[in-house]
C-alpha cells in the first residue's frame, strides 16, 4: 500500500473473541466517564502520539482505543485514523467525543487478536495501555505487525512491570477473587518480553516515562475511579455492602501512600515501545 493513498481494506472477522467477552463487559461499565481515566494518563498518551509522528494523509490504527483519546491525538497530525476496541459503550463515547475532528475518525468494534483489516493496511499503529490487556499476547503482537506496512511505525505505551500500577491492580485483584492473568499484561513493560513479542517484525526502541496524576485527597481519587474505571465498577457490583466498604478502604489506603504537601501525587512508570516495521 502506498502511504496515505488508499483506504484500509476491511476483512471479515469476529468483533470480540469469546475469551474477551467478559473483559468487554467490564470495560463497558466506565462508559463516557472512562474518558476521565484517559485524561489522567494524557501525558503518556501524548508521548506515544508524538513518537508515532504520523504524517498528513497517512492511515493510522489505534488498537484498544477506549474513548478515542489517542485516536484524536493522531488525527491532530492530519492522519486518517481508525480506532478499534472490544467495548461497545466506550466506542459510542469515542464517536461522540470525536465528532468534531477533521479528518473524521472511524471507530468500529474489533478484537486486537483478530483485526479486521488486510495485511499492510496502515502506515502507523498505536496502542496506549490497551493491546497489553489482550489475553493472547503473541497473537495480538502478530496482528499489530500484520496490519502495519513495511517501513510503517509502531508506538505502544505499556505500564511498567513493577511499581504503582502493579500495586493498584493488586488491590483490585484482592477483592475481585479472580486469579491474576498469565502472562501478566504488565509483562509488556519488560523490554526483553516486548522484544520476544515484537522483535522479529519490528526494529524496536524503548523509552521509559512517568505518568503524573494529581488529586486533592483520597475521596476525590475514589470518586474518579469509581465512576469511570470498569474494573473497579465491576468489583463493586459483585460485593456485599461490608465488602464494598473494605474495598473502598484498601483503595483509599493505596492512594494515601502518595500523599504529598499539596495533595496526592501518583507517579506511574511506563515504557514507550516504538518500532519500524521490517
């Protein structure tokens, strides 16, 4: 495909693979409020878009777009962007929040493990804290490579394997009762693991970053996540009143660890993976 000249050609596929259906329902719970979650990590999302650096007229795919924040970032460069996600309510929000963008952004339901596009359809592929949650990491990585043309660019923001995000998901997992997924989504934050997934198809570079998120107090932090973060909403929906109180207490304790003089300051380490398709 010549960069920017042809529309990506779609192929038939399953919008959500069966083993991702539960995850789709969970992320759906955030609805349009999930856009606030993206706002809280917007410094990292901007980092990913700037490293992708799409050129006007190029075609870019945003995998696990959520409410479309990174899709809109890429569209600011004049790129023709397609955003895909398994969560239909997040896609509805993305369409509403992106209606003003030019060029228009296309959104559709699709699974990172089975992208409904022909080989080499995109000049650039971006995913920000999204594709890392696909259950079959190797298959998702193969799909990223398959739809990216030779010489095309890749930009992935993934959480670090250790640190604040690992601790946060540990609190959620403690109360959900679900076993942690294997391999962990946070394994993407290990450069050696990322090379094993992507290195055969991409020349890769790694750039660490820190996401900064601020709240006045633990109550504000709780309200922020309880409205928009699907995994927290899903846990709350399945707990008794006393269990909800214990969960809330643990989340407050987690956020309280980051109290500074001016309020809460959470520093989350992430890894930006950039690549060029071989």
